C-alpha cells in the first residue's frame, strides 16, 4: 500500500521539486498510514539517490536505463511497480505530464494535476490551481487509485533525517521515440523552481539593457524572466516568457521591472508570495497586485537596488 | 496528410473568473470564449502542413452547443471540417475517451492537442489520447517538421530543449514555437463566409465515465494594498524585503 513517488532528475541531479514531491508523499503516507517508495529513472548516483531518504522515502527503486522522455516505457515501469499502491505522486512538469496521463489510462486511475494541498483522508480530495491561477478548485478522485501531479513550490520541504535503501532494476524495453540530443543553458536557474525571479518587460526598451536585470538576478541568486511581448520580439528567449501562456511563477519573491501588469501576465505570476514592482507609471495595473512598489525609472532604480543588495550581502 | 486538431473552447484570457451555484459551477455569463491559446498554434501548424503536403485538417471539440462559435472560428481560419462530441467536458479522461474513439474510427497521420487548456489546466488530454490509441507522444512541443512517414520534433524541457524523432502517426501537445506568434492566422472575410457552409458534424458520446469530479471553486485571496517606497530611497525597499518580508 506504499505511496509511490516519481522523483524526476536532470542529468543525474535531483532538484528542489523532486524533494518536494517526496515531502508531499510523506505527508500523504502519514494520512494513509503507510510508507513512501521513490522511483528514479535515468542514471543517478547512489549518493544522490540517498538524499531522498532525508525527505521521507524509505526505499528507492532506481531504473537507470529508461529515458524519462520515453513515456511509453516509463508508464510501463510505473504500472509494474504500482500494483500495491493506491496513490502515485509526481511533479507537475512537462515530462511527468507525458508519463502520468498514460499511466492513469493503464491503471484506470484518476489523474489530478497542478495540485497544491494534501488530501486529508484516504478518499483523495485536494485543492488544485485552475483557470490559470485565477481560481482554486477542490477536486476529488472517483476511482480506487489516484495519480497526483504537484505544482512546484506549492509545498514546503520537510526534512526527516531518515535514510533509504536502494534497489536497482533492469528494464530493457524502449518505446518508439528516438532522442537526438538536448540543448540546455548550463548554470541557469530554472524559473519554475526559483525562489526569486527577476523579470523585465517592454519598459526596458531593448535587449541591450538586460545587463542590469541579469546582474540583479545574479546578486540575488535569482532566475531571469520576461513578459510575453519581450520574448515575441526576440529580446529574450521564449523559455523566459512567464504568464498565463508562458511559464507559471510560484517563487517567494517576484520582481517585475518595466512590466505593466496585464491580466494575462498577472495570471501566471500572482502565486508568488511577495511581488515587487518598479514602473515609471503610478497608474500601472501591476501596483494593485504588488506588495511593494517603486514609481521610478528602472534605469535609475535598478542600479541602486543592485548596490544596496550587495551591501546587505556583504 | 490527414491531421486532427483537438480544440478546447476557453474563456478569453482577459476574463474575470466567477462561479455560481454555491461556487460549484463556472459562471459563463458575459464570458467571451476563444480557441485555447495553445491550440491556436497547433491549428496554424496543421494548416501549414496541409499546404505543403496536401491532405485535410479536421478539428474536434468535446462540448455542448455553446462551443460551436469557437469551432466555426477554427473553420474560418481554414480547417476543412469539424466534429463536435455532444458532451459537457468536465473530466480529462472522458474527454480523451471520446476523442480517441473518433481517432480509432477514422485514421489520422498526426493528432495535435495543446500543452494544456487555460481553463481547467489539466495538461492531460493529449497524453491520455496517446495511450488510448497506443501512439507516441511528445508534450510541450516547440518545433515540428514532417518528412514522409516520420517527424522531427523539439520539445521544451526545464531550462532548454530536446530534439526527438518519431514515426507517424503520433500525438503532440503543442504550444508557441510550433509556429511563431506572428504567423498565427486570423479569420478573414472569405474564411468566415466559407466557414458557414463547412461540415460540422455532431456525434453522441459513447460513454461518460468520469474519473474525477469537481467539488467547488474559490478565488485566490486578494492581496492587501501595495506598500510604496520612494525612488530615491531604494535602501528602504531592501530593508523591507530583508526585515519585514524576510525574503532576501
Ligand atoms: C491570448 C493572450 C495571452 C497572453 N499571455 C501573456 C503571458 O503569458 N505573459 C505576458 O506577459 N503577457 C501575455 N499577454 C500580453 C499582455 O496582454 C500584455 O500585452 C503584456 O503582458 C505587456 O507586456 P509589458 O508589460 O512588458 O509591456 P507594456 O504593456 O508595454 O508595459 C511596459 C511598462 O513599462 C513601463 N515603463 C516604461 N519605461 C519604463 C522605465 N524606464 N522604467 C520602468 N518602467 C518603465 C510602462 O509604464 C509600462 O507599464 C497575452 C495576451 C493575449 C492576448
Ligand atoms: N473539450 C475538449 N475538446 C477537444 N479538445 C480538448 C478538450 N479539452 C482539452 N482538449 C485538448 O487537450 C489539450 C490539453 O487539455 P487539458 O488536458 O484539458 O489541459 C487542449 O489543448 C486541447 O487540445
């Protein structure tokens, strides 16, 4: 009856969202009176796998030769491993959302995505973000088994100081996709997981002015993001576009610079805990949604802000 | 190429979202419905593929009669024919079941869904269709080139992209990048005239097994007022973030 949790890894490394899913699984397991088994795909070292114990996994099953993008094979692995589990948990990433829908069909299990709360009983009922974070839905599972995809940064990490055993299994099947390589910006902090996000809009006038945005992000250890028009005109890459039709931001701190605060932008960023706005126009709608605001020219305010933060950090 | 584009009809992105019947039902009163933004990219991509390789573009929507306005818009953009499954789509499993049935009864080289719908944000229908029809699936697709019986794809991954090849038929979950924003097609007068006479077939659902149900909805808590800091006093902001919000 263990709770099964898929801990997604990137090039052999777990991220905060992987540990968050294990913490979430542990809370769920407490409610159900059972334990947590983590499943890891792709090659991950024992040292890294052992970290999962600290968040409540008692056992880790490592399946090194399955590519996580191969949802056909991944779903088969999970089907095999889940015969004894009524709840399966994963993160709300694009990759997990290739595997989870397949698995839900295979298992006849309900699938609930974008989940932000733990079910209080064994009949699974949770809160989830819907209508592009303009609403929170309470939804329930009508089936015996349920798969939950947890929204990143919506559930805190809970360290238990525990440890886990590791079991490796060989699974040699592969699906019909062929994977021809990846391109990733190395060293960049991912927006969906970042604790702080620094975001720039059309008010910054041109791509040449992003130096100060990057520097501010750098001193804060933050990810950089942008509004939709900024990525549409090509000032910044598409992967930085946040909002209703871009990446959803759920950071602790979101700093919006030269962004007006259109409803489609706000919809994707307003689940951040604290929002700071810097804008020349006191009437910019963003001030209505923000916690702290400065009416001023970004080209004057941001360099000062960088200086002040550097002072603080020293 | 025979292409199926799954289109969901969603509230316009500027809509204020409200609920009725004791917060159990979405209040569609006064709401303008549009083609789900992710599906718009898929529809335009389908039109382009049809123009370069020949074939036909069919759109399918699961919904009651109210979704037909959005379906006519897709026809006006250039889809050849439309199919509506006459069922209220409130659960991704039952929606995917109906679309899969249609795919099995007709044959398609490519099925394009969106990464997610902006109303219930399930992000599930495309993957479920792939499993039900036993086809390969690539989600969050930002690039697609078809060469004969196979496809080269790019998918968005956390912090980057991944290149993939697949045989056809397959299912994709599309989004911006499939085509650029500037390439998106909008209906012209001729398209709108033609859309009125294009076939819009209505079929009845085969079953209606819902794996999930909605209990109720709430709107997120409203923020308190914004604390303004003078532009000449940036250190105060840093102080507030450090000592009050305790966030840096
Ligand atoms: C279907 C649809 C989906 C959409 N999805 C998204 C989405 O996901 N994300 C998104 O961001 N948008 C989205 N939009 C677009 C959205 O409606 C707005 O057009 C967009 O967010 C505006 O971007 P912006 O704030 O950067 O630019 P603008 O609206 O042009 O605002 C620029 C701001 O900068 C300020 N400014 C100017 N100079 C300075 C300066 N020197 N210092 C400081 N401030 C300055 C101005 O006062 C202004 O408030 C969508 C629109 C549609 C129709
Ligand atoms: N009612 C529907 N009718 C047709 N297609 C749908 C419907 N709901 C969802 N889809 C398709 O599935 C994608 C993902 O939707 P969802 O799983 O609801 O987030 C959408 O972008 C559509 O392409």
